[in-house]
């Protein structure tokens, strides 16, 4: 241990800086803050540069089945969804959360295809606020959505439509 007062102060300051940065590279640092089951409150796509009308994806979902389950132990989240006219799917999504941002990514190519059915990209981030728990939100701009994956009959050939997707999830 240093014997001069300035050396001791420097040692304490260096130790504080070292320990303060311990979580900065841990993308799952806040996973426990967002753990839980979420309902889809809003999932709305607004196409741009086209005459396609906006799509209320949430209205096409069976709300009694559709939910996002986030497990705080680091397991992949699961998006359980059912379009009103379709079958129930369980999509695995890796999740990390830190400093107000939850990042999601499809685990497999099948998971990516299932996200596309809901107009969600393979990777996306949602924001959260510790002071207002239970909400995950985002407005994804510059998105290219595969409308054909959502409704093949209605949007045949519309596989890369530019637009904006608004997402709001609420903890149940």
C-alpha cells in the first residue's frame, strides 16, 4: 500500500475506476429489469414511398396467445404468436439488456422467418426505463419489411417494402 497521501488517493481513484467499469461490457447487465411476460400493445407498420396503406399488425394477432417471454437467467426470449388466421409459433430470440436498451436477435433462420411474419427484422432493439417499468418501445425507421411473409395472398411480391415500424410491449 502506498505511504504518501497522494499515492494512496491515486490508488483509490484507480480502483474506483476499475470497478466502476466492470459492467460496461456485460450486455445482459439489466436483464433482470426487463424479465417477464409482455403483451403486444402496438405493432404498426407505416410504408413509405408506396400506396400501400399502413398495417396494424397487432390487430391481426390473437391477443389471448401472443406474448413475449423474457427470462432473466440469460435463456433466449420466446415470442409466442398467432395470427388470427394462422398457427401458433414459438420463436427463440436472444436478448441482452443494458443501459435502457434491450437488443433482440433471431437465434436461427427459422426464427428469422417467423419474425418476418410479424414484420419484425432479424435484429432490433427496444428501449426501457427503470423508472417506468413494464414497457418496451421502439420506432424502427429505415426498415424494409417483408409484407408477403405477413399476408402472402394480399401482399404477393411485396418482400422489401420501406417504412417505419412502431413497437410497444407492456408487461402483463
